[in-house]
């Protein structure tokens, strides 16, 4: 069906029992590889998946303008989820993390809402 993400037999890197690929190069099947356009940096490309997760979470939450969201976890995906919630119309996003340094950069900061 072309929905490999729903196939229980599919395995992903960095998801047990498969190790991650923290290295400069890797051989990857071409059918699951997407070339970044020349105007997209590797750093920007690395943010695509966390942003997609955040947008999916905001969409599943059925945000309406004025909602208040709570995001548990201030890592990359949590930050992208907070931004997606704001873009979706939340008037406020409360972001928490068990590690203080995860939210220290955001103390007394307000993410702009639209």
C-alpha cells in the first residue's frame, strides 16, 4: 500500500533492536532516501523529521485558536511540537522537562504566536 510506516516488520535505525548511525556516512536503501535540494542545508534537513512529528501531534490534538497546550519534554521534538502548537493557533504553550537545562534557554522567553 506504500504505507511502510504501518508495517510491523519494518525496522528503523536507532530503534531497538537496531543501533543508530552516529557517523559521517552510511549506505541506505535508495527507495527510502530523499535527496535534499541544494538550497536546504544538512542542519535544516535534520529538522524535517522532528518538525513532522510536532506537526502531526498538533494536528492530532485538533488545536483551535486560543487553546493552551502543554508539551512534556523540551528536546528537539518537544520544541518543534511547541512551535507547531503555536502555529496551529494556541495562545500559550507550557513546555516542561525533567532536566532543567532543557528549558533553561526558554526561561522568561515567549515564543511568538501568530
